[in-house]
């Protein structure tokens, strides 16, 4: 009884575990000695000192009853632990559930005879298990109803929804991954919260590194917090999913759920149904009042990084407004040197191919152009499907001649991942390639990535558009530089190329305009490109009497 006095202030699940541990110590010692005493003199001596029986065959009925009792004790312990883990603070339970629970607690230790105790405990376990299951169902139902009702409620902060999402009897339901410190949701009060929902495996390495780059090391990092919410592919966690979560949660620079296994099924159901989670990563944004402002901010963060703050859907639409496909958009968030070149307004050429012969011919032509005085920086981006080994072989060839700026394999993947994010973001805005010039260019670039022939995109950091060419057209342009190179100082690189390819081209913005009714989609779809000069058109509102 002294043990029960010592643990009197502990929770019931802790009491059960401690009592079982104490019992297991004695029970295990007994079985260890009985197995060793026939061939171990020390074990035999200890049994004599403790007056333990040698002939176990006589005690077979008692041992069988004891084994049954131990199994039943384990079942009851697991049931009590399950009950204690329920977030009762979030749901009002009926008195009948609590009465049964109190009855079971007081009778677990009330039996005298071993065999009858096992029988009585088994009956108690059956009753307790049924009541705990009813209690859990009620909790899940009420929790789901509360989550649904929060959509229409005005909140002063984000604490109510976060406490419901991470409902637990343990108020420290989060952890800071870098420090492994346990945290409560109160740490997220008055902050924008980005819930990164994914499988326990999360992303590929390159996708993960891109997201880390875009969300860390800037002055806004304390204004918002990312919380990783891993969900298993099925209703139960596998060992491999556990391993993935434990590894990543020790490495990421964000917050994570302390015990993702403890997420309530009502919460998982809500995430899958209301936020449309279908195994693909999501980043749901909650503002400081707990309102969902973006169902998936992942792509906009991959594109613009900290410039996406506060990560709302309206901010995403604002960033796309009047945004054309430029070298700045394509390159600025990949490499500091490229960002500097864009800022300086340098002439740039992005090119890609997996054909070593084409790449060598391209670089030989570029070398000849540079010898004539053409200022042009070339950046090789390969394609998204090339293996790292293949990329290294190509880099070894170009590095030997110092022909191009070479990005690491990871940075090359950043380029293509951002292109994919741009396309998804545009599609999420309701755009189509036929109605949106930027989406049309993005789709064409990604289609070129799927083809074996080489391609090149020319542009300048100071210009609001680019020019793309494929295969032999690239080589034809470079070989005939003597026909258009003299126009570069006057028209700029893109202007000279366009004038060569299309003699009717008008250098610089033209004076062309056209009027459309305010009801037409073109008014709100973002940037519109002039069909004559290929420059973005400015928008003006004209009122007619």
C-alpha cells in the first residue's frame, strides 16, 4: 500500500503504468529464477533465500490464472491510458461515462483471490472498454461539429481553432524542431500560422530545400510560424512513416506536432474534407484571428518567398497583377549572382538540353559572339528529368571551357520547381493558357522541358518580357549574328533579335490600343501583351457619357 500512497497525486494512466512496472519487476524476477535454477547454483540459492517454490507443476493452475490476470491487467491499462489521453477539456461528457470510469478505478485493486480477480477484472474491462469507445465517438463527433461551426464565427485570436485542431489533454502539443522544446499553441497567438500538411515523408530533398530557403533568414520570420502536420497514408502509422517523421522533425527549422499519432480522427477528417487534402502537400494559412486566408500558399512561397507575406489568396492575386514572365521572375530567387545580374540589367540567356553535341555547338557560337563584343551571360538549366550524374557530365564539359554560369544540381531543380509552382498558381487563379499570356509562356517552357531538342530564352533584367527559341532556330540566330548584331546598341538585345526574326517588329512600346467592355475577362486577368510590339500594355479606365 505504500506504493499507492507515493503515487496518490499522479494521473490515473501514470498510476497504472507505475504499478504495472513494479509488478513486472517482481514477476519477471520470479520467472527468471525459475528458468535458471536447474542449471545455475546462484539462482537456486536465491530461490531458497526467498522461499520460492521449486515445483512449478503443482502451481500450474495458479500460474495459468496469473497469466490470464496479467493479460487482463494490460488490457485495462491500455484502456485507461486511452481514456486519459482524450481531450475532455474540449467536450462535455455525460455523467454516465464518468461514473463507470470512477467505478473501474476503485475496483481494479479490490480483488483477493487470483482466479476470481482475473474474472472480475475481465468483466470490468469489458464495461470500461465499451464506455471509453462511446466517449471517444462522442468526442470525435462534437469536435468535428465545433470545427465546422468556427467557419462562421468571429474570433479575437487563433487560439480556439488551434486548440481544437491539436486537441489533447497535454497542453504542450507542439515542438520547436531545432531545439526539441515542447510548446503550447499559446506560442502562436497573434501570429500568422502556416499549417504544412503532408505525408510523414514530406517532399523530395530539392523541394524541401527550396521551401526552407524561401521561408528562413529574413526579417519577417518572427511574424509567422510554420507548423508541420504530418498525416499517414492510412488510418494507422507504419514504422517507415514513424522513422521519416522522427528524422525530419529533428532537422526542420519549423514547428511540428509533438505526437502526430495523437491527432483526433475528427481533425484528420476535417483536413481531408474541408481543406481538400488528398496526399499532396498543402500549406493552409490562418491569420492572427484564426481565419483561413489561403487554402494552399505553398506555390506562392516557392515563387516569391518573403514577398508573399501575409500569404493570403488576395496577396497572391496582387502579386500576379500586371506581372509578366521576366528574367527577374525566373531567376531572382535561385542564386544571388543571378539576382545581381537581373538587378544590373544584364543581357541573359537561359538554355537547356540533354544533348552534349547541341550544347557544345551552342557554346561555341556564344563564344564567337562574345569575341565580337556582345555582352551576354548564359545560364545552363538542363531539364528537370536529367539525373544528377548526367548533369555533372554536362557541367564537366562546359566548365572546362568556362562557357556558362553553372548552377548546382539542387539549384537547377529550384528553377524547374518554381516554374511548376508558377503554373499551378496561375491555374489556381482560374487562368487558362488561351486567356493569360504568362501562363501560355510557362506552359510552353515546361513543354520544351519534355522535348529532347535544345532551347534558349533571351532577356534582360531591365525588360518586362522574354524571347524563347527552340532547336535549329537558336543555332540559326547565333550563326547570323553579323546580320543583326549591329542593332543591339540601338534596339537592345531582344529588340535586335525580334527585328531580325520579324522585320515588321516595332522596337519599344508602340502606340497601339484597343477598347474592351468592362464585362470582359481581359480587364481583370492580369498583364496583356500587345500583339504588335509584344510589350505589356498599360490599363486605363475610360468613362463614356
